[in-house]
C-alpha cells in the first residue's frame, strides 16, 4: 500500500512554477471563469487546493456522516436510482395507456402529473375546455383515479403524485386502495409537491392555499402520513422550483435547506414531534443543470450540510434522520428550441451529474420538452438514456467516482460555504416562511435569473444553436404533438357530471361540512377530513373550493 | 409635450404559474425605458381587458410556458368586444410551431420563442407600440 501523501512533495514547487510560466506564456491574459454560483474556477487544481488530510472529516465512507460520498453504504452499486418519468396527459384512460407502456419500458416508479386545472384547484366542469388535459391528466374523482391506475398493483409500485396542499390526489389514491382491498400500509410513494413555500416564491403552479392555511395543512398531512401510511413520504422539499425560478445552484441548495429547516422547526418546535420521528420522512427534489461539476459539488455539499443541520440544529440521533434523500430532474431551462435533438446530449450530461451527485431517483427530460408536453417517443429516449448510462457506460460501478478529485473536493468545499451563506441570510431574515412572506426570496430569484439571462444576451454564456453555432434554416424538427381530442374531454366532463349526480348527496354534503369544520377547528386534522370527503364522493374541485372558502386561497406576491 | 414612453402590460392568463420568463421580459422592457404594468399569473380574461383599458396600454404581452397560449384567441376577441382591438397582442414562451398559424390568424402580432434575444423583443415591442399609438392618435 502506498504511503499517505506528504507535503511538500519533492519537486512540487518547481514543477508548479514551470507550469505557471508555460501556461501564462501560451494563454496571454487569462480570463476569470466563474461557475453559475459565482465561484471562480481556476485552470488547474492540485494538492495545494485539497490534499486529503481532512479526508475523514470531509468525506469518510458512504452510508456514514458526513455522507459526502453518499447516504447508503452501497449507493448505485447496490440499488440504482428509481427511473421516475413525469407522466401526465389527457384523460385518465390516456394516462393509463401511457404508464403501462412506460412500466414495460423499465420504469420502476410512477408519477402522476395532473392537468393545470387540477393544480389551480378546479374540476373539469368549471374550466375552459381548450386547456384541459394539455399539460397533465384530468383527475378529479375517485372514479378518475381508479381509471388512471387500472391494472397497476398499488401495493407494489411506488407512486409520486404531483399533489400540492390539500393533497386531494393522495386522498383519492387512498380511497382507491381501500376499494381494491390494498392496505394503506403497503402503499409507497411521495407527495411530490408538498413544499408550499417553494410554490409561493418560485413555481406558482402548485400554490393553492394562502400561506397560513398551507402551513397548517402540510403539517396535518405529514402527521396523517406518519400515523397511517408508514411507507409514504409526505414531504418533498423542492429545490427544483428555486433553480428553475432563477436561483443559482448554490442559492437553490441553500434556499431548499432553509425551507427544510422551516418545516422541521414547525414540526419539532411547533407540533412537539421528536426529531427522529419526522426527519426520516424528509425528501428533496432538485434541478440538475448542465453545469456538470458544479451540480455534482452542489449535491455532495448538500448532503454534508443536511446531516449537520439534522444532528447539530435539531439533535437527531437516528442515522435515518441524517440522510439527504433526493430526486433529481434534468433542467428544462438548459434545453433549446433550436436544433432540439441536441437536447438529448444536454440531458445526458445533466443525468451524469445527477448520478455522480448520488441521487436516489431521477427524471430525465425528454428532448422535446421545450417544444411541447413530451411525446411518447422522446420520453422513451429519456428512459433509454438512463439505461445506457447504467448498463453500457457502467457509471454505477464505483461509488462517488469523482470523490478525491482536487477540483471536485475544492469545489464541494466552496459550494458548501456559498450554501451556508444563503442559509445564514435566511436565518437572519427570520427563517424561510418570513423571508418568503416579505419577498426577499423572490427578489433573490429574480436578480439571479436576470443576471444569467444577461450573460446569455452578452454571449458570455454560450448556448449552442441559440447564441453560438447557429444554423440557418435549422427549422424545428417538429415532434408529433398530441393534444387531447376535444370529444374525449367533452366525454370526461360528462362523466364527472354523471359521477356527481350518482353519488350519495347527503353523505357528500356532510363530509364537506366536516371538512369546513376541521379547517376552523384547531385540533382536527384537515387532511384526515379531506380523505373523508373523497371517500364520501366529494371531488377535487369541491374539496379545494371548501378550503378556499375556509382558509383563504393564495395569491402570488408580485415582486417587480 | 414630451412623448410618454410606450406602456406595456405583461401578464399570464390561464392556469400556468411559471413566471421566470415574464419577469425577465418585464425587466428588459423597463430597462429599455418602457412603462411596464406587470401582474402575477392566473389572470382572467375580463380582468386583463379591464386592466388594458384602465392603464391605457400600447401593447399587451402574454407569457405562456404551458398551454395558456390556446386561450389567446379568446382574449383577442374580448379585447375587440371592449373596443380595444387596436392593441397589439404579443405572445412569448412555448408555442408549438403547428399552433402558430392559429394564433397569427386570431391576430397575434408577434410570437417570441425560447432563445429570442433581448434586442429582438425590445425592438419589436417598441415598434408595435409606436404603430398602435399612431393608429389611435390618427395620422400625424
């Protein structure tokens, strides 16, 4: 075995001086290169920057603090990431057809993306028909959910629901499971859009209830899941929204950890839960941009900081509380409309950053996502990309293969410092809830989005086919767009109307009244009342309307 | 009399809430000296028409990331009914190529796709604003 490196290394200083002379002679005036988070990137990294002498403090081994190298001992060599493609289009039948094909193609988890009308809290019979089913599936009732999941074994496949507060899709899913005799204890999956703070500041798609109501219902939902659906992850803190909204990678990680601190504080101090009861349920969801090394460092640093927060700030003792479990989605912001097949190359690099960053599940964007809702062909390529990276490129053979790189370790430390500075800024502003309420976070995102766009405009940041390497007549290679057929949507609306007519009206009324009472009481679990309402036959739109009336619907804080 | 700067309403109709694009474009137009009225997402068509009237805007900009551009023909119809048919409507965001003709036919004056430059957007919106104002003030 080799002896540990001893510094100074014989000949190191002279070799470095010679290199610097040669480098400067050839390059002339060197430009300053900065990554998206604003960290200066040097032309070379050596043991001067990172010498491994703090290996145990900074890295250690996977599965143990500080988790820089991964949260599990085996990482992808044991179990690769869950390939979870976002799917949602048209009617429940359309969705069902699509998921069966995706499962057959190798997807190991499902995700359900509802129609934007669902995100806004409406049923199909109260919306402009032009928009229905164009961006997601129209699912409003237990009947709709049952048809979405026909032929899917709910006890065996994990389901991620894009389901913001008040979590009606989960309620519908639980009732479907009941009807099929599938015990709730066997249901696994994630409430993918439970992070109302990121919705409020960055991705308003999912923002329904006003801030105080959203805060209350999230905590109720988490408590319900802890008690009754042990295999469910009720909380996914969404850094993806922050980065898509404009945050730099370091800012996105910092704001996300600050959000998690807020939720943990609300549960531990506000509701009196033991840290080790709630923290193992925390999951995260991040954007993976094409800034390859920066993204890898972002994830490695994020793991290290989260375990420190869990242990030092919250006093968690159970290692499950310290693990930073995350889903990654390759970034749509980096994709281009020009020469769209190039997006396959972009998504591949992004996916590699996610894999080397140690993620637990992934969605790879389809190359045509910048043109329309992904087509089936493009979605299959996104799955194949992951299969190729795993099976042919063997990216999963070695755990944290970039660990020990002078550059990656230095960058991980520098990103860590940047991220910590963001957390300190939010702490100083009174925590994430307060910082969102006052518009501080929105201003940060707006400034960073504009700064990045300025770099694209000036050509400092080059985008192939957009501000560099443009080709005349590189007309968009148009994918076949499937907009849902109008007749299918008319039938879907008619079906919902019939569903509403056929149910037990008195029971539905009672359950919705019960939901209103729960919202106004301080002790009832609002999410429990949502499940009751779904079981009695109430629809998504009716449940949302009730809570809109009782808890106030949220509007966006417009920050110029 | 000094000429008042072009006044642009930047808004989002329908259900989508992604506002990174609309915020950036609003900042561009403002930096170019235009007077920008900016709203949050999810505006209803009647509310947009009312705002266009009250604010006496020169150009109406609709940002669409998801499929809200499909409502733009209805919006233009509502503007015409309110006597505001002279206001040019521009759309920025994700508009699939095969849906462009329907928007043009409905009267959309310009469509800015991802990758459109600041220069292009500012120049075109400025040009449309001058044309619109000239039309309103009569031939000078």
